[in-house]
C-alpha cells in the first residue's frame, strides 16, 4: 500500500479504466503509422510526454521551431472508434 498510487476508485472502475487504456494502445499498435484523430489523454500514463512527442514529430515534419508550436485540445463526446476522419468545420 505505501508504495502504490493513492486512488479512490473501486476495483471494478479501475479494471474498466485499464481495459480502456489497453484498447487504445492496441488500436495504435495495429497501425502505428496512422495518426489517431481522437486520443483519450486521461488514459495515458504520462500524457505530457505524449503531447511533447506530438509537437516534436510535427516540428520535424513541417520544419517548424518546437517552441513555436502549441497544443490545442478539443473536448468531444465521442469515442476513438467512432471516426477515422477529422471533423468538418
């Protein structure tokens, strides 16, 4: 207990969350070159490193200075499997 993370989740809730994390990772594993359009940040163990990696890949691809990039988040009520395309604006 003293070495684990403190949590107020029930065991069932924790198991559901870990299952959802695994599903997200497996969907990325199936096609690692495909960029995910929807990502559940709360299901990542270290979301800051993921966001930094996204900025680094974009900076290299588009030859932009890393410190000039920002992350924009759009909260949506849909799941990652519901779309394979960016939303129309």
